[in-house]
C-alpha cells in the first residue's frame, strides 16, 4: 500500500477518534483516497500534537516484512472546545467516519447532527460510516443523530437529502503502541473494511480505497465479530485467568489455544448454517485468524484486549450473541460459556473502569439480575439459566477467596 494522494478535486473527511485505529487504519485509507482528513477528538494534547506535526508514519507488519506509509494533509479539532468550528467542517465535508468505541457514539451524535443540519440543499449527502467493533454501529449512531434532542423532528423527515448512513465491518489488529511511538502507528498488514452499498442506491458511494462495498453486510460483520473478536477475547480472558502477560503468550499454552479453537468451532457452526458459508472456507478463516492473533510482532497485553468486559458480555456481542442463537437451536455453546465465565472473572483491572464496575455488580447483585442487566438475556431464553449458573460459580469462588 502506498500513501500517495490522488490529484482529483479536493475531498474532505471528518474522522472522530484520533487514536491508533483512527490514525493508522481509517485515516490512512482516507488519505490515500485523496481526502483531507479533519480529526476530531477530546484529547487536547493529541490534537495539539497532530496540528504541530505535519506527518506521521503507518507501519505495517507481516510475515513478509515491514512497510511504511507517510500520512499528510490532515488537521485536528478539539471537539470539546471548538464545536462551532467542527460543525462548519461537517457541513462542508464529503464523509464522516468514527472509531471512538460504541459507548461514545451518543456523545458525538449531537455535533454531527448540527453539521448535517447546516449542509446546503445543493450539496451531495454526506456519507456517515461508523467504524466500530459492533453490529449496526452506524444505525445506532443514526438513531442518536435523529433523536429530537439533536435533530428537530421536522428535519428528520428529509435527512436523507443531507446524509446517508452506512453500516460497516472493520477488521485489523492494532496493538498497544510503544511509549515513544508518538503519532506513528504499527499494525498488521491484513485488513478488511466492508461497507453496505444499499444506502447509496440512488447516489454514488464515496470513493475510498480499501472499502469492499456489499449489498448484504450481516454475513461479513457476524463472521468477523464472532471469529476475530470472539477468538481474540477468548485468548485474552483465559490468558488473564491463567496469568499470561500477552495474547501471544496465552496462545502458546495448549489449553488456551484449545479453548479458542473450541469457541470458534461453536461460532463456526452458527455462521456457516446461518449465512450459507462453506464449512471448509470458515475453517480456513479460523486458522488464519488464530495465526493473526498469534503474531509475535503484534504482542498485546491480555489486560488491554480484555478491557471493557461489560460491553463484551452484552447481548449482541462476541460471546452472548452467538451463544444465545446456538442455545435456541439446541446446539453446543459450551466453549462460549467458558469464555464468558472468564470474562466475568475479569475484575478490578487497573485503568479499566468497566472491570471495576463489573466487580461491584458481581459483589452486590443476584445472579439472575446480573444476567438480565449485563447480558441482556431474559428468563424465557434457553441460554439464560446456563449463564446464571456461570455467574453463581464466579460469585461462589469470590466468596471462597
């Protein structure tokens, strides 16, 4: 991949989230597609650094060596202190993307809504694409944007004239960076960025290199979430509970690698039948994913990969989502339950607020209430009593310590 900008007419993209994924993945592809990138973030020191430094490097690591790209033609705005400026940028941009985390979407929605509302009637509709590890993240963001508190109800009716909202599935491992890396980002060479084409049926989608446009996104996003994210998190949670330092260390343990493969065998059964994917193709995909997360050049601490356990234990996420569907069909989901149990044990990790909140919930609430609150499961679902039993086991072990 090269980082040479095209010579086409100036194009502008506003990207929320100037972290490693934003700079190393999304902004990199926007840059090589000829867009000026306007980063929006609340981290004042990061914004200052971006504005002071006119370029940074994206370093791709793979089995066949390392390549570097230089990213230029960007600016940065503090979305907390310069909202009016950011609204003007959105009002005149071609694309809005974000990589802020699913829980932050509601906080960036108001300013995006204001920017969309100020767009000229003669302008092409802006493309809004959320690049998050969550199913339907752009739909979620769109609902926040269309909330009457953010967009007047009479303006929602014709919002399609000003904006188009497209869900996406992203897949690229971006590990923790060296302390002295500055703005430079090291990541794996492999990537997938799949975006639904249907919102642009009457309007040409934005020209962004690296995107695969598809009519049906669900098979791609579920295969990715229930394989890459399930596998990565399974290795991290089992690794943490067996006192491993990194995901790479965890996967050198035969027991943990076996647990990961069993969990991905559970999800493979769901994915292949639900989406008509060939089992041999899914097996090859699983093998590739395990090789990727085992990459010694992309070592990642189990605490970092496991952070935000409450979100990862939620109803549509990597463990409960597939396990619930399998349970309803009477199929095996034991390894997914094992991984979820390890996630429930991921408590009071330094720097991770959700793990502290999980510890509080596990210490003060009843198992049934925890499963309803954390996992979003209801008593009439077949998975419900299975997860209740796992929560009871974790609580009992805590009392014995």
